[in-house]
C-alpha cells in the first residue's frame, strides 16, 4: 500500500506542475527527502511534466572558456578565482578565429547553443568588442543560438550584446541568499538578481541556475527553485559541485546520485515549463545514473566544462539514443 500511496503523492505534484501551481515548501522538502526506494516513481512523475512540455527532445549546449583564470572574485567553488591555487590555464579573451572555431565544434557535437563564458566580475569594453564581433559572424554563418556569460553588465553592454544577436545571457544565482556570504564576498546575491533582470529588459533570454553541494540546506534548495521561478529564468542549469583541489570548497565532497536526481525532479516540478539543464559536475555526482537525469532535465552540456573535463560526446549521444530520446535541432 505504501508504494501506491507514494505513486499517488508524486503524481499529485506532477498534476500541480502541469497546471503551473507552485509546490509548497512542505511538498518541495518531501521531494528532496523522499525514500530512495521511491526514486523511480518520483522520476516517472517528473518525466510526465517534462514530456508534456518538451516531449522526448534533448537540447545540447557547448561551453567555450573564452577567458581563463585572472579573476578577482573569491567564489569558493571556482578554480579560476583569486583565492584558488588550482593549476588552471590563465589567458586573456580568445581571439575571434578561436571563438569561431569553437562554434564550428559546437555544431559538430550537435549542440544547438554555444556558450561563450569569460572569467571575471564583468567585461571590459575591449573584451565586449571582441565578443560582439565574433557573435555577429557566428549569427551570419551558423545555425546556432548564442549564450554569453561575461559577469555583471552595464546597460550599454547588455544593449550591445542583444543587438549583436546574443540570444541568451547566463548569470547563475549559484546558491541561496542566506548561504551567499559563505560562498563569495566580492559580489552580492542581489547583484546577481539585478543582472538577470537587466538582460531581460534588453530582450535577451535569461539563463540562471544553481550549484548544489555548497553547504546549503534542503530548505534552501527549495528556496533557490522558488527564486528562479520568480525570476522567470528560461533556462536553468543545475550544477553539482565538483570539489576541485586548491579551492576553498575542495573538501565539500559530492552530492549522492540519488539526491542529485531528487533535486532535478524538484526543479522540474517548481519550474515545469523551463529548460532544466543537468550541467557541471554531472559525471562526478550522478556517475552511472546519468541517463535517469534526462527523465527530469531536457538539456545538458556536451564536452568539457570551464576547467574540468566532461565525458566523451559520443557517450552522451549514445545515452540519448538508448533512452529513445532525440537531440533537438535548432530551427533558426
């Protein structure tokens, strides 16, 4: 009888999500604290919501680390920060030809979105010129959507990116407002929110997500989902901390595979119609359960991340095929 009751409970949450009703805090906590034996029932309920809005299609994204290291911020999770001793490459913004080559590689990997990411608190005008120049040519020559992640923007910078053809701008909340000061002191949670709101005003699609595993409570995870629902982020990357030696969070450990799947189900229920992307750290945290993540998420990164390696692209393509899902192709 318990199994039948559990199935009814998770399906009732799926029905709320399909009607765009927000889960209560109690319901959100119930998802995160569900018995492991109920996981498949929970993922089936999340899949019902995912399938309603996205069918069996999977969106692929590829990142290029356009500027590495040299960052004045003190984010505890990041190997590129000023407080990190991790041995990462350090270089200024990549030239136009290299950014264009990255775009061609994204197409080869069947990615629909190419993400240009640069370390730093925000771009200089010279750096913005370089990105704008590359974006214009990519838009003219390739069927790719462009996402930029360059930090905090000034109004004129946001305007120029939008005019150049940037579809989406990423600026993650990363953690809860209550947990923020324990992760970074060089910018505030409110500055992150303000940047996301700013890019919306200039017509770019807002992309904002979280990093799970940085000391947050379950209640704070639910609050992060609420915050992204309120921000109306179109794309929500769910990262799971990859604790890199040399960073302040190097001893934080990993999120269990079962917990990671419950987190993905939670975000699908609370942000039902949004692109939920299983992002950085999935290989380390989800391990052999990665295929199950796509029953809640409808998007993933292919290839390497900023300073850590991803798995072979062909493996991701094989997972999608074996699940009976299909890669979504852009119709630009």
